[in-house]
């Protein structure tokens, strides 16, 4: 069998570059990807693109309980991977994303790539990843996916990115290689899953027929490891979608996870007045400034209120430490919010003392992950049981009061239990605000203004 390098040599598509002398590009790369800062110049204020998102489990016939169970499992896998090397992991190994690993994705963005006929591609919406890639035909080694792979022969506009191109040079040395003058990328994830292929550019077609020519993406031709879906990134790197689009903001609005309606995502400044769809006050909170190499969006969380009680938790429990541990991340790729274990215990205590139902016993030794549930067989209608309100106090006076359905739900397996859909994480893990808590909120990442806007909304109406 031909080696991968021979095969890629033969299959290199439409790369019209002078032959470079480098023939041997499959040198052992280092394992981690980190992207250099991409100058945030010439951001377009006017570009606005709209796409649909579907929940990864949408339309697959799962019950609410099953959906929740799947989300819990994905969140745990993701939280464990987010910080693979313990304290410092999130910062020192920034681009190690667990997304793409089986079952870790939550939402898929649907768009078209190529001309004249845009080919349907579903990418993962993931604020914790910074490169978009999709599997391409011809492929040396690819995993099965539901839609056909992107067929490079069927697009008139796809072309390779030259090695000398700024985009290629912007990839870390260990993640790029020159091959016949063209740029090859190689991403190695925290669990050693690999995506490798050519860096390409093509026209992307978004909803309402808006076309953006020449967007860069990874054309995956060799993927190994635990991928069950393709990878996309909305993070702070040159190859995530907001990067190449040079948009000053992006936003999404997740419809209820228990329904199968698609959710809108916007790239570029929302053109309407944000209050037009607001069903409550618009909150604004600054992003915490982190090194450019970091891919996560950090917020400054000051405290938590459960019912009448402001939890006795010092602010430092949520602060990003200089060694890179801790912090509070808002993440579109994690389903369920998790707090460091010490914070979770205090939160759980507050719910237990304020919910007038028998509570299930604690299980403290089981490592990360334990939803606190309550027995509801004594009440006629669990959905009417009074529950304490839950408020996240964010920097800038943004007191984010979550609607009940964003933190209370029936037990994944047991109908007679009502659970607080918040999880615990390891002691050194960051606080992660997941998308269960973001349902029916228009979440605007204002990159130009370095702030996050939270706008309560009915997302299916947007
Ligand atoms: C890719 O597109 C070409 C040109 O349209 C076509 O001949 C070929 O069969 C396609 N390959 C696959 C795997 O669909
Ligand atoms: C895939 O997942 C399994 C089980 O979670 C793990 O043991 C393995 O290291 C992962 N990575 C790869 C590349 O298979
Ligand atoms: C184009 C593409 O690869 N889509 C796949 C991405 O991953 C999801 C989840 O496994 C699949 O359903 C899509 O078909």
C-alpha cells in the first residue's frame, strides 16, 4: 500500500503552485496546536450572515430523559478533556479541544461550500475550538458521516492555500507543513485524535443565499481517533469562522433542547436592534482578557444567588488564576453548566434547603458529575413545584436570572424525580457555562467591543 505521503502527492487537488523542494512533509509534528494571533484589522461592520443550527440529537426520537442523559454524558466527557493536564491546562494547551470526540458536540451549523452547486456541510458550533475543517473526497482515511463528504472535484472554486500565505504561516509551526508549495494542516486533539489534510479555500453559502468567497477551511483527508462528527470553531483563532470572516461579532440563540426546532446563528453584527426580540432585560458583561493563544471566552463571574441566598463563595472561586487554572468560560459546546466541586456543594446545599421536596442522597465520591434530584411522587404535578430562582452575578452588574426551564428538569431516567441540571467538576476545573443554561437566550459575542451580551428571547421567532 502506498504511503500516506505518496497518496496525498497523487491526490493533491488543483494546487497550482510551483513545485517546491520540500517533498517530505510528514515529519513527526509536535502534538499540540496553538494558533498565533491574527491581526484583527479590517473587521467588517456590515457583514451579516445567518445560518441554521440543529441540535445534534434533534429528530432522533429520544425522550426528554434520554436527551438529558446524553447531554450529561457529553458534558462530563468534555469537562474532563477541557483541562487534560490539570491546573493550567486550559491556558497552556489552549487548543486541545475535546469536541469532535464521540458525543461531545451539541450543535451543528448547516451551510454550503463550493460552486456552482453548494455542497451541504454540517459543522460543529464550538466556541472551544479554533479551526474549521470538514472531511473531503478524495479521502485517505475518514470516518463515516451522515452527509456526503465535501467533493473537491465537484467545486469549480476550491483551491489550495499557498504555503507562503499568511493563513498558513499563522498556524503554529508544528501544525503546518508545505507540500508542493501548498499548505497542509495537522490538528492533534487532547485525546490524540488527529485531523490532517490540505488547507483550502472556497466559497461558503449561508442562508438567504449570501455567499462569501475564499474562506479558508481544513479539507480533512486523514482523520483518526474519536470523531463522530466534523469539527468547526468559533473561537479566537485565524481559522475559526469569525476569524476569516473578519466579523466583529457573532451570536446564536438556542431553541429549547427538548424541541427539534432549528436555532439561528448570526455571523457579523446583528442588524436589528437587539431589544426587538428581547423578552427581558439585555445584559452586558465584559470578556476577561486572556492571551491571544487562548481559545476560550472567559467571563468574570462574581457570585451566585439561589432563591434568597447569595452563596457564601469567594469571588476567587471563579477567577482565572495566573497558572491558568480556574476561571469561568462560556461555551457553546458543553451542554450542562458545571462548577468546581466546592462551589457545587454549596449550591446543592442551597437547593436542598429551599426546595420543599425530599432530596436524593448525595454521592460525593463519584468524581465529577452528580445532578441533585428531588423526589416528586408525593406531588401531583412536578412542573408546578416552587423552585428557588437562580442568578449568576457577572461583572458589570449583569445579574443573569435563569428561567426555570434552564436549570430544572425531569431526571434522565426516572420520571418521579426533578433535578437541578447543574453539574460538579473537578476541583481545579473552570466553571463552564453550558448551553442548557443558554436556551432561549440570544448570546452575542461582541468581539470588537470585548463583551458578551445576553438577551432573553424566543429563539424560534428570530
Ligand atoms: C465528485 O464529483 C465528480 C464531478 O462532479 C464526480 O464525477 C464524482 O463521482 C464525485 N465523487 C463522489 C465520491 O461523489
Ligand atoms: C478514544 O476514546 C477512547 C475511550 O474513551 C480512549 O481510550 C482513546 O484514547 C481515545 N483516543 C483515540 C485516539 O482513540
Ligand atoms: C458534513 C458532515 O460531515 N456532517 C456530519 C457532521 O457530524 C454529524 C454528527 O455525527 C453528522 O450527522 C453529520 O452528517
